[in-house]
C-alpha cells in the first residue's frame, strides 16, 4: 500500500503513516519544485560574492525573475494548502455546528429553569432577610427597653441587674443585626442539587465618546496599543504626530510580474 492510500485517522498505538508522511507522498512534486527553486536561488546568491551585492542589470534581472518565481510558487502553495484543508475545515465546521445545535436545547432548559428557580429562590431569600431583620429589630427594641428600665430604676442592685440584662440584649441585637446582613446569601442545598447566587459586574456602553481611555490604559496590551497606532498611521501618515511614537516611511522593494 502506498503512503497516500493510508487512512488519515489513526488511534493510539497505530503503525500507520503519519499525516506528514502522507502529505510528503501526495505533494512530492511541490517539494521538488521548492527544492529546485531554493538551489537556483542559492546559486544566484553565491554568484554575487561576499557580501552578496548586485552590480549588473543581468544580476538584477536574474534575482527579479527568481523572486517572482518564488512569489508565484508561494501563492500556489497557499492555494494548494487551502484546497487541501478545505474538506477538513468544512468537516470541523459541520461537526461544531452539529454539537452546538445539539447543545442548544440543554442550554435553553438550564437557562429557563435557572430563571424560574432563581425567582422563587430570591423570593425565599428576601423573606429570610426580612424575617432576620425583624428579629434583629425586636432585639434592638428589647435592649433599648432594658436601658430605659435601668435608667428609671431607683434601686441600685435592681438597676445593676437590669443594666446587665440591657448589655446582654444589646450584644444579642448586634449579633442578630450582623446575621440579618448575611441572611439569605448562602447556598441552598436541595435533593436535586445546590442552588447558589453568583454576582458578576458587567457593563454596557451608553456613549462611547465620553469614555476616558486614560483610565483604561493599564488594561491595554502592547498589541492593542500597536493596533491603534497602526490604524492611526495608515489614516494620517506623518501628518498627525503622536507623543512617544516615531512615525516614518518604511520603503521596501517588491516584485510584480
């Protein structure tokens, strides 16, 4: 069996040809073309001396032709690559689409039920918070009553006793108030699973022109900054300088056939 006839998919422990071996066999003609062009280019470069320097029109024309040949071969290689990988890319796209479509229904079920359960659970949590707040308020009122009772007492011992009760009631009220603040915030464990509340901060842009980019600069990567500068330079060239940026023309020779 030729390498090109080998299956392209193989599991662990296989002794079939690798993808690279299959491609080498299938595109041996292109490999030979690249090798031949590289040999011609090396020979032409070596003929220029050390360091390589173009001194005649003949040398210029030869390098120009080889450069154009390299461009055309590179373009053909790119087209061949795209044509070769298209069935694979189409297969991946179709496979992703299949599973994404399949996953849509479970995702919708989960989202819908999270909303339904969330509404019910939030109502229960709110009721729990209200109840805890009411208990804390009652304890606070009891502590205040004890303080007023101690202040109104003319009996020293009795006043001390009531004052101690007031202090205990004050402490209990403080504990209950702290408990009220966190009431209904923990996870709810059920027979079917655990319900918890997750809060994340999000945003929406309401007026882009008013965004202060200086406050966001710490979150810009160098790649983000370079992308913005590149767009600015393409649009303005050197007519709109940027502090901290050197804008200059970068002229290179190009071959066109």
